């Protein structure tokens, strides 16, 4: 998903890219808080890829090499994002399940060509 980072910055520069691991809500003082458990991605470089025109991201890792995880309020969500793996030279196993793809590669393209809205906000 795209999360709002800085609404004063144009396009992708004002957004975060995250993977949702779980949607949940909780109540506190009779108010419901809709949330998501997410894992962060960070941009690779300060500009989109010259060959594809798409931004590249990689998982944000802590000092132990584990993915950085957080809980965010759903009000910060801008819209869904589509990530495409950056394929290397290694053969992809035939038994790689689609649910594992956001953990199987080192880097991803933020697909601005997925639809009109993605193209408008991820330029």
C-alpha cells in the first residue's frame, strides 16, 4: 500500500510503500481504531529507474537483518500499490507460492503502470 508521508512533496516522494501483514481494529474508551500491521519498504535511490521510469524499493531492515514492522492507523492509507520483483540471474523455484513473493526478492519496482491512479501518484 501507499501511506502518506509528506503531502507537500509531489508524487512518490510524498509516499511510503508498505506491505500489509494484517488488518485489525481495537476499541479504547468506546472508540474503534482500524489499523494495519505493516512492514516498511524504503526507496532505492533518489530517482526512478532510468530504464523503466519506475521507483525501486527494498525491504527496510533493522540492525539484526529483520524487516521493520509497525502498526499504522488506516487513515494514513492512500491506496493500494503494486510491486513487481526485480529479477536477478537466479532461477525462480517452480514451487514459489505467490504469497511468498514479497519476501523472495531483494528489490521491487513500484508499478506506476498498474492503473491510472497509480500512474498519477507514483510518477
